[in-house]
C-alpha cells in the first residue's frame, strides 16, 4: 500500500469510527501495528488528527481520534489525488481491455483447455 493510500484510508477510518483502535486499523488495512502508530503520530504532529476524551476516562487505553479542520482538508486533498490515480488506472485498463478484445476478433471467447473439446 502506498503511503498516500495508507493516510487516505486512515483518515477515512478515523472520520467514520473515531473510537477505532490502532489494532483494528492495522487488521483492517493489513499493515503492522507499528506502521499505524507511526502514521498516527505523523498525522498528529502535522495537526491533522488529535486525541480526545482520554483524560476523563478511567481506562487510559481508550482513545478517540478526531480529525481537525486541517485533517479534513488533508483528507479531501488526498481523496482527490487518490481518485485521479484510480481514474488513470481505470482508463489504462479500459484501453488494454479494448486492445485485447480487438486481438481476439471482437469477442471474448470462453477459454477451453487444449486437452478438452469445445462444446457443440
């Protein structure tokens, strides 16, 4: 996963589930707990995310991650960049599919292994 993609997914998850734990984030994104912690610290240092509600809670392990106004702006910026990249990938794949379809004579044929006969 690209760093921008990790930040994008992390910001989306925080926005949707402010009570999510770092372990849950790591599991859902398929990245290490250490990487989640590193990314969250970087987002907090930049002022995009802050911690809330943990001082009033008796269980100090309970955190609530909140997007700041600059975090919301960063999420929008990253989302636009992510969308542009995905649209570009989509256009490249679409062109490649059209080329492959043209190569097989305008129609996609069912693949039949060489040792089997085609159905009649």
